């Protein structure tokens, strides 16, 4: 359920929500353990490189001047690929700094194993995506429990503001994390099918449109990209709904859409701040990366800020919804 208009006036703004996220994270610094450990593993742990597979595919590229620059860039990045980065699921995974190409220099020597088989690459990719989703479920569950516990402690103050947070008996942490993992897996599979169903007809329309005009074909593809972005935005709070209140995926999607529609300006403002701060921080910390132990400081800073921002999205969702299912 969404609070009525009288309750909306008492809800905290984006700045207050962000401040609450940073404050709650500061009081529960143990939440940084998972992103810090995963980042440390990607930094100094073993690597699985797909350089041979990339080089094989580059040999099949058309020898065109327009593609020469792109092929050269891909060739330069190939040695720094690392399949273990799939442990951080795109968009919703445990936030890590080293999600892109592996650092060229590290303070300790790292072992690199090259994957030469497509089958092996596919097997590793599926395995790491499943494990990454499990890590995400655990991470989100820990944040959700922290937010729910804080809500119970702050019940009198919230009652004065008009927000209703019913008292519930928490289910065991392992059961909660497992349930969250299953629901997120269902959502992931559904999104893949939705993307395929959208991409195939859109590609056919773009090909036909390109025969009439290259610009028209490009516009068709851009329209598909815009539609995909809007779908992601309207489903932004779906993981929070699943992890915080155990909603079923379709209920979580409906509630996320309703939240965006009824609190569009504040919700979009929060989403924009979260995305921009995460991107700018990651770029700045990557700029500071010099192959020394200073990367450890960058990892800690990134884990704290990204966890605080994610915490803020959970708080925002909590303050704009009521009546959890368990």
C-alpha cells in the first residue's frame, strides 16, 4: 500500500533520506564486509581471462577502417578481462569498484588462468552469475534487516509523522536470503526473456527501417533503448520490495511502478543522485588507482558510499510503503 496525500507531506525528502542512509551505514559498518571482501578478491585474487577467445573473435572481424580503432581498443583490454567480475551482477549486484577491466598493476603478484573454450566460458559465466546473485541476496537481506530493525526502534517518531510500520516476526536470516535469491533469480530470468522478446522484433523493424533510411533505423534502435531505460527505472525498487518485505516478484514490480508514479519527482531525484554519485565516485577512485596499496583505501571508500546510497533507497522504499507480508 502507498501512503495517502496527508502522509506524503510528512515523508522525508531526498536529502533527508540520503543522510539517513549514510547515518545508518555508519552505525553498521559491518555491512561493508561483503563488498570490501569481493573487491579485495577481484583486486588481489586469481583471475580468469578470456583473452584467447577475444583474439579468436577479432580475427573474424571485417577488415574495415571504421572498425580498426574499436578492434585495437578491444585488443588492448583483452589481457585485463576477468570472469570473476560476474560475481557483481550488473545494475543490482554487490557494489564493487573493480567491476571493469582488472588493474594492470597490483602490489602483489596475481595468477592468471586463460579460458580457451566457449563451453568453459559459458559454464563459468552461468556459475558466477548464480553465485553473484546469491551474494546479492545475502547483501540485500542484511541491509533489509538493518532497515527493518531501525524502523522498529524509531516507531514512536514515525508514528507521529503518520507512517505505519507494523510489527512483524522476522523469519530466519538464511530462509530470508534464500527466498530473496529465488525471487531475484525469477526476476532475472523474466528480464532476459523480456529483453529477447523486445530485441528480436525491434531488430527486424530496425533492419526494414534502415532500408528506407539509415537515420530511421537508428531512431528505431534508440526508441528501444529508451523503452528499456524506462522499464529499468519503473522496476528500480523491485529488489528492495523483495528483500525488505518479501513481496512476490509480480507484486514487487507493481508496487515499484506505483511508488514511481505517486512519488515521481522525489523517487527520480533519489535514483538520479544514486546513479550519478556512484558513477562519479567510481571514475574518481579509478583515476587515483596507481597499482599501490592506496587501492585498499579506494575500495573502503567505495564500499561505504555505495552501501550508504543503497541503504538510502531501502529507507526511501520503507518510508513510502506499509504492511509487509511477513
